[in-house]
């Protein structure tokens, strides 16, 4: 469909909201639910993007790609150790309207003026923009496709991105706005280039693609965005398994017990993941810990293979440096690891508490899955709070503002449990709250957080959202 056809369809629905006459009624209801006011608001958002694309690039065939953010209910820093995670896709998303070009250029525009216009050419080695630039996540998707399929196979495109409130994902808040942008961009390039990828393999593809921006993380964010289902929590075993000769993932969707709300509590302390040295230092610390644990556990490949009752203090130092570790590990291999993770050799490292967090967090995820399946939300909340304690004490991934947010939340009526969302060091906390008290919780937490920190917070109540999809011509929809 051309831009003007979308505009006509969306505007007709806005002015006369009859679902049987709306060509995207089933797709919209699968994604956004059945509340008419919300469907009209989303139609207005889509129409605005279609108009912007038509104004900037002309009246051409386009399609819409969307990818939700995620909040991790349990499982912080377990994914890149082939561990377990329990997440929830948000009902907030990155939305892209995309049209083909007749060359190998990608032209990027953003409806949020804070993100400057960009364009780049598809080539064998796509040079990155400066660290933290939003275009790098589109470039990451493009580079991954070029690596696998070659430059000539990938279609140039005109993309306009929308991630604004109230339906977008707050940036740098630990809710995977950057990974959602990468996923939506990858879906756009795949659809426009006629490439089809199994959803689970697509999650692995996108996870590795994000290495382009400098972080050596896993694929939990991408799998959550792609594979989640509406009204459920998403369980992911991050150890790939082979099926028909190809890697795939073990996943599960667990219905969320009614009567509870998930509150996303933004500290408004931003931590850019791609610019974070802390993220790579933690990954290095855990990798070095695993190198030392190979001796007592020779069959173990990742920290998920270490039993939670293992006496880690017998094998791991609480604090060490590169020179200290040279006494136990080969110097040349250490140099390669420090270089791989982009960590300086003078960095002080804390292997024992970092590994202890990951190993105990894996156990908490498995406990949490059991409690969710049983509908025992009080027990699930206690595990969430224990996860926060471990992230703060052992992984040292909190900050004063996150501590204040969670400490206050745990004193308020209706609270079931609370923890850090995302990688930590800023961004958001996530709280599980009994729905009847949720609005009061929201108001009181905002007031008390401001009194303690002097920072205005954004707290929103959300529901489990639908995974990434295409809205457009039938041949593309997925």
C-alpha cells in the first residue's frame, strides 16, 4: 500500500471507528487490545507517521514495523552466560514506517527532534557513528545482514522512527529502547529485501548484531522483543539448542495472574548502555571467574553450569588485578580477554561477588517461574526483591537514585516486590503491585522520590505487550 492509502484508512477509522470496515482491525486488536480509544490513538499515530513519510519521501509503497521494549522481571546479567531470564514485553514500542529505495542508501529520520537525521550507504564494512548515536542500532542491523547475505542482497530504505511518549519506550531507561530499535530496523530490512528468518533464529541474529555498537551482551532483549506474547511473562533459556542443524532457543510463555500491575519507575538517571564501561567490566569479571572455575568444574562451560551451593570463595578472589590473575591464568590469554572486552589492565576486578550474583540469579529465575506458574505472586515478589539485593551488593550495578526508588517502593501499600530493570547503574526500577493500590502507589512513590532526591520521576503502569510484528501489506505481515 502507498502512503496515502494508509492515511485514508487510518483517518477513516479515526472519524468513524467501525472495526469491521478497518483493514487493520485484527492486527491492531492482536497488538493493542480492544479498547476503542486506544485503537483510535494508535491509528492517529500511524497516520501521522505515514504523512511524514509521504511528505519527506513521496507517495510510495510503505509498511510499518514495531518492536516492544521489555522489562526483566528476573534474570539480570544472566543472558550472556547462557543462563535463564524471565521478562515481559512492554505495551510501549519503537515504530518504524519504511519504504524501499532504488539504491543502497539508508536514510533515517526520527519523529523525536532530539535524534538528528542520518543516512549511510550499505557497504561491506559500515563505519559506526560516534558512541551513543541512535543510528548505530540501525547500522548494526544493516551490517549483520551484509555480513550474512552480502551487500547486493540488501535493499536501501527510507525509514522514519517513532519512539515518543506515551506509546514509545523511554531512552536510556533500562527498557531496551535501543534493542527494540535494532529489532524493528532488522524487520524492516528483512521485509524490504525479501528475507525470511525463523523468529528464534532472528532473535539470535539480532543479539549478535548489537555487538556492532560495542557491548558484548547476549540476546535476551531481542528475544523478549521478538518472541513475547500479549498478557504473558516470557521465560528464556539462553543456551541455544540445535534443531534441524540450526541454532534455536528454548522459551515459554506464562500467563500473568490477574489482579496485579507492573509499575515501571524511571529514576531519570540515564545510563547509556553502549557507552558504559561498567557493562563490559562485569562481562569480563564473569568470564575470568569462569576461567578459574573450570578447574573445580571441568565440564562447565558457562556460569549457569555452576551449582548454586558451590563454595565460590574457595576458588575466586574477592578483589584482584590483571597482574594478580597472571599467577593463575596464562598472560597471553588474559591480554586477549581484556582487549576483547575493551577493559584496561589497571582495572580492579571483583570476580567472587560478580559470579555469585549470576549463579544465584539463575536459581531465582527458576524459582520465579515456578511461583508464576503456581500463581503465588507473594513468593514471586520476594524473589524479585532478593534479586535487587544481589544486584546492589554483589554486582554493584545500582546507584543512589535506584536505591532510593526501591527502598521507598518497598514501604508503600500494595507492593509485592521490586528490583532493578535492565543492566542497572540508572534507568528504571520495576515493581509488582496489587492493582487496587496501583494508582495510589504511583502517586506516593513519585512524591516521596522527589522529596528524597529532588528529581521528578516518570512512573507508568503497564501490561504484558505483544512481540515484534509488521503492519502492512499481507505479504509482509508477521
